[in-house]
C-alpha cells in the first residue's frame, strides 16, 4: 500500500502537492471555525435572536441587492466598510447580538470576525445567507 502511494506521488507530483495543500486548507479552516468567537447559526436560531434578544442583522451585500430584498430592519454595510471601521449606526449596538448575512453564507465570516475584533459581544453568521432565508419563504423587506 505504501509502495503504491509512493509510486503515485513520484508519477504525479503536482497532483500530490495540490492534494496536500487542499488537505492543509481544510484542516486550517476547520480549526479556525471551531475556535472562533463567531458562530454560524440557522435561520430558526436567527429568528429567535431577532425576536427574543433584539438581535441586529447586518447585510453585507451591495446596495442594489439590499434594496431588492433584505431581512426587516437590517443594516446594510459592505465587508470593506466593516473592515475600515465605518460602522455608522451599528456602533451603538455593541452589546446586542449581531447576525451577519451575505448573499449565500460564504463571505460573511470575515466581516463577522472584524466586528468581533471591534468589540461586539455576540457575533453570528447566517447559514446559507439571504438565499437560504428567501428559499424558506421567510419575509424580505424591499427598498430603503
């Protein structure tokens, strides 16, 4: 078995390096998410936080996408605005839970981490983002 693996590695060095790099990336991302202060939550948990604990939703999509449909009372801040510390009205909500939502749940982690570093107490990311929210026919507000 080991001999076969060594043969494969010697015949396909680039493929083998790519496999090792991907494995390392998966391990790093897994540890990073496990030990992060930011946790991913489901839509049900988000609804509970919004209704029971007065959570604030931060939508990181573009202004146009935000106007087409967003979670009610959400604040629209792009990832770059959050990174630069241009938090505007969000600044006064540091003690409340903050739910960061993006288009499909893949790009909200970095802005959420930045909010956590900026002193926000409870920061979460919305699993599957706005696409998952609207996919379950949950209400979206338009305009603004």
